C-alpha cells in the first residue's frame, strides 16, 4: 500500500483540478476516477510492481493536468455591456466589473466603444488628440499601440471621432471591424468587457459580433421593459448572420430601490421577459449609491472610493453570479 500512497502524493503535485473552470473540473474528475480505479485494481492483482505501467499512469495524470492548464490560459471571455436606452449604468457596470475582476487577479481589458467616451474619462485614460479604438477599427493602428494602462484597468479608449462610424464604416464586413481590431491582443486577457453606446448602431453590432456574451443593465421601469424586444431582435439577427455562439448572460437591474412597489412589480415582469429572451434576471440588483457618481467625477477607482457603498457590495455579488454563468 506504501507504493500507492506515494503514487497519490506525486500525482497530486501541481494539481489543476481545483483551479480549473467548472466544466473542465468534471472532465478531470472523470479521468482521475478511472486512473484511480485502475491503480487500485492493478495493485490488487500485483501488477503495480511493474514500474513501467506505473509510469504510464502517472504520465496520463500529469498530461491531463497540463492540458487543463493550457485550457485555462486560453479561457478568454468577451462580454458586451449593452442597452440602447441611455443612462442605465452600462458604463458604471463595465468599470465596476473590470475593477472587481482585476482585483480577483483576472487579467481584464476594457474597450470603450461609445463616442461619448465616458468610460475612458472615468478610468482616467487620455483621449484628447490620442489614437483610439476608432483608428484601430479603421485599420490605421494596432490595438497594442493605443492600449492605455490605468489604475482601474487596461483600456482601449474612445473619443468623439467614433460618432461617424455609421456613415464611415460602410464596406462589406463592417460588422467584424472590432473583432479584427482586438484579435492581436486578446490572448493576453481572461476577460474583455466592451462598453456600448446607447443605440443599436453599427458600433453595438460590432461589439455583439466580437463577443461571447451580452450583459444588459436596465432600470426597473416601464420604458426599459419596452426596449427589450427591440434589443432582442438585434441580438437574434447578429446571431443569425455574424456570431452563432452569442448568448445573453442576463439582465441586471440597476439603480434599484427595493422599497419602491413599482420596481418590485416590474422586477416580476422582467422575470417573464428573460424567459422569452432565453436568458435570466440576475438575483443581485444594484442599489443606488451616490458614491459611484462622486468616484467617476473625480476619476477615482470605484473599488477604492466607493468601497463601502451598497452599490459596490452589490456589484461584487453580481460579478460572482456572472462568473458562475460563464464557467458553466
Ligand atoms: N447604482 C448607481 N447609483 C447611483 N448612480 C449611478 C448608479 N449607476 C450609475 N449611476 C450614475 O448614473 C449616471 C449614468 O450612468 P452610466 O453612465 O453608467 O449609464 P450608461 O448606461 O452608460 O449611460 P449612456 O447610455 O449615456 O452611456 C452616471 O452619472 C452614473 O454615475
Ligand atoms: Mg455609457
């Protein structure tokens, strides 16, 4: 039995099982189960004295660990944060999610795809007379040359020049400009989060084409409800023509007031809409916190400046929910 104990200890060295994404964990556990079964049975019939067989089993186990490690390295998820309605916390959610993910040690990149460049401003990126995502989408620059590092996150910034995108980007393949623009640097990151403008324009369509998931922040009000079917129609059309694997990760209610009865009723209606959109309503709702606005005005990190606010507490819970959906 000593030999078996030794084998167990050696094989568990550098074990990737506990750090692998959920779906790979299950695969790895199956492989381990079969190998353990073999080892025990071979020990019983005294075959384990053959050192070559032991070495083969050990190699399979190490190989499966390495392959999981490689899969982890390529575990990039691109998330578009979109809603054609203005002022629903798209930019704030993008910034908060990136800060929280970076804080958890996940390499995260922000992409500002809104000509208003609110995200670039909030994280303190330079935008005046700077090269931006606009130049990369035009094919004039590489993404790595416009990348800026800020205390919140790495960012590909935007500026007002993007506002001409609908008129300017007219050539065939115009839906794929962003996907191509980030293709060179995307392997350096685990998460890329795109802040979309408040429209269903070519910029938003580019973000859907480049993404794995869409996250929809929304207010709990009737006008926001109205906009959902229009958003869903655009998503379905991008799925059909440009990006089959696109999914809606969920709808996140923001600036939420729990004591407000209308908000509670609308929350229930949203539950129904999410079923039609084949997605879910996040359990977490983001509460109102003035500290978020103050932090953005002063270009401070949300996690530092608004650390004790209700909204940041909610954002931390929301990011955990989001990670679960993505790791499923
Ligand atoms: N939970 C919150 N509590 C209080 N204020 C918030 C909250 N979330 C966002 N805000 C504020 O609401 C305003 C609009 O938010 P934000 O810019 O994130 O929305 P948006 O959807 O990106 O807007 P746009 O459609 O113009 O891009 C900002 O001033 C922001 O600071
Ligand atoms: Mg915005």
